[in-house]
C-alpha cells in the first residue's frame, strides 16, 4: 500500500488548510491508502489550542482521532505520529516520530524542550523511531542535525514552497547509514499524493509501520514514480 508519512491538518497545525475529517477522502482520491498524521508539536502551534499544557496534549490526540474515525468510515488507514521542533537546539530542527503511542505522547508532552540527545534517548527507551524532517530546507534555516542522535532521514519532501533537495538528503542518509522516509508535508489539497512510501498491505498501526521502517527496505514514491533507495 502507499502511505504518506508526513501530513498536517487544522486546528493543531495552524499553517494547514483542512480539517482532519477532510484528509482521508482527499488522499483516497489520489490512490493513497494511508497516512501518518504528524501535526506540528511546538509552542507557536500548541499554545493556540489551550493555555493549559495537559489540555493541549489532549486536543492534539483528539484531532488525530477525528481523522482516524473518518478514515475508518471509508476504509482508509490513519496512524498517529508527530513532527517535533526542538526549540532549544541550534537551527531548531524538526523530527518526525514513528511508533509513538497516544498514551505515551500524553504522558511525555511537551517534548520540544529536550535536547536532541535527550529526545533520542527517550525514543530508544520507548521504542520510537526518530527521523529528521527536511534536513536541507535552507529557506527556513534548517540544516542536518547531529547524525549520532537520529535513526533516520526524511529523504524526500516535495513541499510546494521549498526545494526538495532529494539527492543531497539521500546522500546524507546513505553516508551515515540512516533509515529513510518520504512524505508530502501535506498542508493543502494539491499536496495529496505527491510523496510517500510503499509498504506491505498488512500494516495496521504506527507500531507495525515502525517495525517495517526499521528493516531499512525503503521504497518511496514521487507522485507516480517508484524509487528504491
């Protein structure tokens, strides 16, 4: 099946244009079978949800369940994930987490105050995979993070406003022997179906997806092109 590993929706990701219930049908129309909902997890987004930290986390998870419920109604899979900005690190890198449970998110929120090493240690302790998102998006000031403290690299992210720099991200992942992922960075309808990965049809949740990603058998798609890397 085809799965997009990097998607956003309102009201958590304030830069997104669509409510969670809209995503399953948008992606289904583009022959995508599943998504990981990786809404932004950092203060400028989450503080707008509530002034209470625990309520922020609860709303974050509730939005995921809204998307998942709609997906179940039409036979579309929605898995829980997050895109986390480490606000105290240089360049404020963003990391996509795969294999994180809703319960663990609620207990550990907020994670964005950690150092990269602290987040990496947390992920290892809780069996979560940590991928740096768009490491070469220089337009927003991003740069490759410390490769000691990351499991993988998002090698393809065709956000419509930025240069994907696929070759450089792929070279970075190969040089440091890191796992690879791909996703559209979905915010608007035109991005649905632009990128993702091809994974076995029997994957049913973020934990099975984590286990598959850990194998390092990356097969990504760019719209209709399949790329083994």
